[in-house]
């Protein structure tokens, strides 16, 4: 996944969105667009999680083991 770094230059996606949404919009439109974008990124996270789950051969027992383990860093 790409790192989030501050940029002074807009990328192609940002420019496209600015052009697309340069018209007046209602609060409801804004809310619906936020939901669409949130859903899009939630789907991406789910896909990446599923990929990791399969690559590491994880299952429900893996999750239960992680939940019951103590992985704290010992303090000195």
C-alpha cells in the first residue's frame, strides 16, 4: 500500500475529483459521496485483509490464539 506523504502537487485523481465536483452540491450529495468513498476504501481494506489471511493460512483458531496470547514488550 502506498505511503501517505504530504504533497504540494495534486495528483491525477485529485484533479479529476476537483473538476468533477466543481459544481454546487447539496449536503445530501456530499454525504452520499463520502459514503461512496468510505465504502470503496473499506472494500480495499477487506480485499487486502483477505489476501493476507490466505497468504498466511490463517483461520479462526489463529485469531483465537492471537486474542489469548500476551505479545507485550517486556519493560526493563
